[in-house]
């Protein structure tokens, strides 16, 4: 056989040239480690790093990011018991922040003065012409009445009624109250809640930057300024928090880095502990770890050239590759010790172990590699980069184990021989073998019941399949005292959604077409409109100013100081709010508050190409709102036929959901197809192929049933669990069936006690790689770790209990009756 000839040739050659082989491996591992460090130093947590580079939201962000003023924010939130102390601190902090260079911070907003002054001067221009005429008529009638009643003789001669004409502006207040009173709920002109316990400052970054470095620099500088002021010296109860896109990105990146360190340490400690419990021989463990180390170094060193950086999905592949990539080395080493206990010498045992495990470890490793590679066939970078690195890892670790373990184990045996005088105690594997033999009928029935329950759970799944709620995918600590916590305080202060969808047209005419189509769609939706406002330079300037100007001038002429004095105090206060300034003139763009004008113009001063669409919902946008806004905005762009694009974090998440829906099923189908084809090519017989696939699909079906019963929603990370479970889960069934094929009927109890023990260790190390993520602060990573661990549990259970139970029944059915 080719494998037998290869083992007789290659293994002795590797042993004879072990010094050169190991030196070359050490050099390769050192180079790989150097490039791995460079790879891990470029860790990107930005959402757009998960999307295809040609996704509409990514293309728009890259194209227009440097041209637009940033609509994202860094919010500084003050909380304390003394409202006036918060105001003093805000004034002091704003003064310091305004001294920062423009390339660090573009603007600081914390008061409503500019908005109030603008409305006081120009508010009447935003009133409809007919409403202005109504106001003027009411005032003229009231003034005439006051004149008559100021002269009793005239009243007696004319005989007019004694009741004054009403000055009822309630309809105007209802119609324009949202515009005129937008800042009325703030305290003392600050962005402060009415009771005064919360106050916010909104900081505008210098450009539309989503990178960690620039946002980290800004956040650190602001924190330094806050600490320099010593908040407790203003109010001992004062707390300062940070929210907005800037704080969120920095927070998520730092949490990711902390989780990365903790998970790496955890998986290394747990894997070493598992290896010690199994082998109880440090030289063998050192050989396994050394081959794994070279495989991992090559994996991530090559990934530096293949991918170049890590994102939220790929950052934790180190733990996963360690946990899964070690399987081939475990199987080979366990089989080697088994051969040594059977009386073989070192070289002979190495050849037998290498020959006996090559097919099974190849199928297991490359099935996992193909499952990962199926993800690389997708456009979603959160999938394809994960797939590239994972597939390289499975191949590199298998090659490393196959080529390095013979010289490593030979060297270790020469240094400290393994004790092969007695078989290791294996109470767990013996118990498994006993249960399978004695309770095979029960196991068969239980496997079918679980399969039926899984199907019922899938059919009864209710609710959304895709997870849109970002708060369930972010840091747990963020909910307790991070940006998510302070974001809720921002909502209490402003009561509106602050970050708009930015629409950019190639020309002002293109933008006009989009806005017209958008407004038409909004009118059709009516109360179901997900937007509260679409703002452009044209909408922020009032229409019909030339027609309104004479009416406003006449209104000013009517409202002299003397006439106002004639009105009752309550009426006078209302009328004074409508009193225009003496130098009445139309509104120009230069009159607009900077916060409004600045977001609607481009950095080079170009005007008329930007629109801002503000969501109606306050707080985190749910799936329904995200979908409605995306469909509304992009539908208007398409319907208008204009050359325009839209930029928004909400659109990024909508694109992620679309990519998961599109690429997820494709990756899952490719993974199953690739694994099936590989099993067929290796076994080349119907019976073992069907047995392996039966064990795999049974475990996967149980996993899907568990996920459905728990109402698990799919997100940008956990969708990869299903494809990679096909590749990794096949490992256990392959090793059982391949050994059974070699040793023949009647060998299953012995196989479960021997190979089953090694298979359990393989599953444990893989599960440890996943379980190390359970402690992650990031909820998406923790959820992925839990789901992947459950996949390991269901697949190893199917391979060790259900599959052998059915195999035993098949053996007995095939055996002739005595």
C-alpha cells in the first residue's frame, strides 16, 4: 500500500536526519512567530472590517469619509447631585477642550445659546405665510380693541362688546412647538436634564475616522483634561462617563485585546493540564506542544501575508487553532504509545503509528480545513478571513505533526523513555465501552428521540433569526459602566437619536432628486415613517422669505413697547415670544447655527450635496427600525435614479445582516459538501462513508436543535459554528470508523477503550479552545464559544455513544446465526 511504503521510507529518513529537520522547523517557527507578532499588532475592531470591501456602506464610507465633517460623536456625560457644580465643571472643561488643535478636536457643544438666539431672531420665517397672517390679524384686532377701551367715550359711542378678541396661539404652539421648543427641556441653557443631575458635552472629531488609533488619541486627551480638573473638587458625587461612536470603538477594541490575552492563557493552561492527565509523560507532551507551536507559528506568520490584519472574528483563532490543531498530534502520539506497549521498539512503533493514523488524521484535519475554507469562498470578510486563517492552521498543524513528531518523539525517548510497562487507567473510556455494549438499544432509541426533539425545536422556532440588537453583541462591562451605560444617560438628556444617516449626492441636483423621492416615500408611510426629519440646506432655510418679510415687519410695527404694556402679563409674555427684532431681514446660510451648517457642508466648503436623515426611535435601533430605514433611504436613492450614496453605522449593520443571510447558507452547504467529498475519497467504500456521515450529521442535528430550543439568534460571529462543526465534528467519527475498518468486526469495545480515549482528549482540547471564549467580556465571543462548545459536545457524544451503538447492531445483523 502507498501509505505503508511511505511510512517505511519517510519515517526512518525523518529520524536519521532529525537534527536538521528540527533545526529547520525551529527556524521556520521563529520566522513565523515574528510575522505573527506583526499580525496581532494590527487588530481592528471596526464593524466595516467584517463586510465585503464592495459593500455599499463600506464603499460610501471610504469614498466620502475624508470629505465630510464627522457626524459621529464623543459624548462626555457628567452625573452628580449638584446641578450648578456640573455646569461649572462643563464650562471649565469646554474652555480647556477648545484650546486643543483642530486636528485633534473640531468642535465642542454643550449649550443651547446659539439655537435659542437663532430662533428668537428668525423663528417667524419658519412659520407658514397663512399662519403669519392669522397671527397678525389677531394682534391687530386686539390692539384695536385695546385702543378703544383705553378711551371710554369712544367705547360708548361705538357700542363695541366688552370682551377682548382672544390671542390664542395654541394651534401655532402645537404645530411649531417641536421647532421652537426643541431646547426648552434643557436646564439653564446647558445640555442638562431638568432636575440637573445629568449634563452632556458633545465633541466632534476632526474627520470621519473609524480607526482605533485616532479615536483612542482623542479619548485619551479628553480623559487627561477631565482628570486635570479633578471632578470631585467640583462635586464629591460627580461621575464622568463617555459615549458615542468614538468611545464605543475604543472600548470594544480594548475589551477585545483583554479577552484575547485571557483566552490565550486559559486555553494553554487547560490544554497542558489535559495532556498531562492523558499522557503523564512530559517528554511526550513537549513533543506534541513543539509540533503544535511550529504549526501555529507558520499559520499566523503566513496569515500576515495572506490577510494582513485581524478583525473581531479572526482575533481568537489562536485559541481555536491550538485547541483543534493539536488533535492530529494527540492521535499520532497516543497510537505510538499504544504500539510501544504492544512490544514494538521506538522506530517500529513510530512507523506503525504514523501509518495507522495517517488517513484518519488527514481526513480529520483537512475536513476541518475544508470547512474553514468554505468560509473563504464568501464575500463577507468576517467569514472569509476566518476561513483562510483556519484552513491554513489545520493544514499547517497536520503537516507539522506528521513530519515533526517522529524525530521529536525519537529524541524525547532517547532523553527520557516513556514508561510502557502497563496500560494507562482509562475509567471513562471503559465506562463508555461498557455502556455502548450493554445499553445499545437504549442509546439507539435516545439518539432518535433527541433527533425528533431537535426537529420539533427547529419547527417551533419563533422570533427573529438574525441578531440586530448590538447591545447583545458588545461588552458586558459596557452595559454596567461603559459606553452603553452612559448612552442610556445621553438618551435621558436629549430624548432624540443624535447620529443621522448621511446621504451624499454627486451634485446638488442628484441630492434634490433623492430627497424628493425620500419625502414622497415618507408621506406614503405616514405614522409608520421611521425618520423624524430629513435635513438639507434647503430645508433649514425657510421658504417664501420675500413673501413673509413684509408680514413680519408689519408685526414688528404693531408690537411696540407701549402696546405690549397694555396687555395683561400672561398675554404679554406669549406675545413677546413672537416679537421680531427691529432689524428684520431674511435668513441666510451664514446665519444658521454652526452645529447645523457644519454637518450639511463638506470640508472644502462645497454646499448642497449633503442630507441628514434622523431616525425617529430613541436609543438602540432594533432590527425593524434598521430594516425600515435601510429600505427607505436606499430605496429612495434607487427610485430617484440619482448618483448618490448613504453612510451610517446603522447601514453597516444592515449590510452585515444581508451578508450573513446571503453567505451563511452558502458556506454551510460548501462545508458539508467538501467534508462529504473528502470522506468519500479517503474511504472509497459506501459503508464506512455512510457511517462517518451518519455520526457527523446526527451530532450536527442535535446542535441545531439545542440552538433552536434556546432561541439562539445568528450574528456575525456564531454563524461560522455550523460550517466548522461539519469539519471538526467529523474528526471523531472518522477515527472510530477508520480503526474499526482496520481491525474488523468485534473490535468496537476495544476501540472505544483505546482510540475512544484519544478521541475524547481531542474533543476536550478543541472544546477548551472554544470554552476559553466563555469568559470573554464580549458577548458575541462568549456566545460563539458556548455554541461551538455545544457542537463539540453533541458531535463527540454521537461518535462515542450513538454511532457505535448502531454499528454494533449492524455487526450482529450481518453475523451468521450460530
